[in-house]
């Protein structure tokens, strides 16, 4: 699986972020049981999410991050399995 590293000059939209999370679903599912047992997110999952730019989607653009909108209290960039 290949992931594109997000830089400060790249501003992915909600669709890009959704696609990135979908690519990570097999890895996150694989790590889920161990994460529940350990009561923490595995480092492998954190590194994959960081590399995909997922943690940069929360703060506003003024903080040099991607701003993902919300609709009716729900993020636009949701992934359904």
C-alpha cells in the first residue's frame, strides 16, 4: 500500500481524505483487536494516519491545516464500511 505524504503546500479536500482513509481500512482493521486489548492505538496505525495527512484535517486553515467542513454536526469526510 502506498501513501502520499501531505505537506504544508498541499490542501487535500474531504474527498481526498476519505480516499486516504479507505486505503488505510485494511491496516486499521488488522490492528483493531490488538489496539482494543492494549487500550491504545497501535503506533503503526498512528504513523499511517499521520502519513496520510488525516491528523491535519481538524484545525482551521489559519493554522496551516486542512479544514474539513461539517454538516448537521457530522464531518463531511466520513467513511462507511
